[in-house]
C-alpha cells in the first residue's frame, strides 16, 4: 500500500470514528436564566409552626434570580447542563402575623448567593414536531434533573428591620463560625420549546437541598451575650425587646434568654429557584470539518485543477 493510500485510509477511519460527535448537529445551546428565588428555613414563614418543604414558604419574600448556562446534548435521552446563578433569598419573623413565638423572636435576614451547578438532564417526554404538521419548526422537551452545586453566601441582617444591613457571619451571633461556601443538591423539572432549531424558550423549577442550617444565620440556641464580640452582635443576635415594646402580648423577652431555642438544628436550610430560560442553539459541526471532510458524508469532493499533459 502506498503512503498516499495509507494516509487516505487513516483519515477516513479517524473521521468515521469521530462522526458520531461531528454529526451531532445542534448539540450545544447557550442561554440565560431570569426569575425568582425563595427559601425554607427558620425565619418568616406561614402563620403557624414550621412545616417542611414549600408549606412554610412566604411567597411575598420571593426575590430575583439571574444567571447563564451552557448545555450539551449527549443523546436523545440525556443532556448535560452547567451554569452560574446569582440570587437573593430573605425572610423576617415580623411578617408572620399569628404565630406568636416566631414574631417574638423578631429576627430577619437577606442573603445574596452565587451558585455554580452541574447537572444531567433526563428527557421525560419529547416531541420533535409539535403539532404534527411535518414541518419540524417547533419541538418540545420535558426533562428532570438531579445534580451537584457549590454556592457562596453572606447573610446580612438589620436591627428591627430598619437602617443598615450588617454581615452576620463575622459577628458569630450563635458563637458558631460557619463557612460561606457550601454544597447543594439541585433537583427539579423543566421544559423548553425550540423554534426552528435555533431559539429555545423554557422554564426551570429547581429545589436545592443543602448541608448547612446557616443560610439565615439561625440554627441552635441564644448565645450568652457576654461572650459575643461586640454590642452590634448582641443587638442583632437577640431582637425580642424591640418586638415586645410594640406588642406586649407577645411571649416575654425572658423566653429568649441565653440557652433558649433560637433555631431548629434538626432541619437544614434549603432554597428554590423558578426561572424562565432562553438559549441559542449552536450547530455541532465546525467549519473546518465541513470544508475538509464533507466528502465522507457523500458530498462532492472538489480537488485540484489538473493540467492536461501533452
């Protein structure tokens, strides 16, 4: 076999091996998230004792969530999605109207969080020709996911919900030095419509399970004020006197002395995002591949012009 024939054979074999990836047209899409975020934890909540999942969530405390993502289609059943989200979660005991112990505690917080996630998306249902008209101009995909996330957070609080916000972690309001970086498990469901194979509009609903109970800076019991690092820490750690001054029918401030229950250490905090998504779909083949190896797919190969020999 000549060296030219061997070179041709190697190129053909390598191209054939690469063809599943090279032929994966419209494999990537890059887009944005825009929506809201909320949380489930110690503060705020409905007008009764804490309940798990969304049943204790105060919808009025929903705040913004924005971000970007890139998604790679592996096959019809599976895609891989990675992205960054920037969001705010918050809560305040004063918003709970009837449940008196929670109102008497009178704590509040807000937390601006940055999250990176990586998740496989599993197709639940897909229709490549929505409407069945044979034009394939609009398709639909419903998917679910469970993945991995890392977040950075920095809870802040006000004194009686007035004035400046103060970073709570450095004040160690419960004498606990928790981390600003945490791990989450994002799980959820979403769908998207793809118009003319390029423009993808969707919705994403995700719940994050975390391994921290300090997204709101409250978890265990009230600390001895003499052990706190500053008067600011004392004022932010125990705000029952402000609530009691406004409403003497609340539980007496002595119920919130050092060692009394301040949070619920048996449940970690969690948060939820609900976002609308838009992404632009990219073709999977490169210009280089189309120009050099399109003949493998049956396209006409154009060679050099040859001179006539006389």
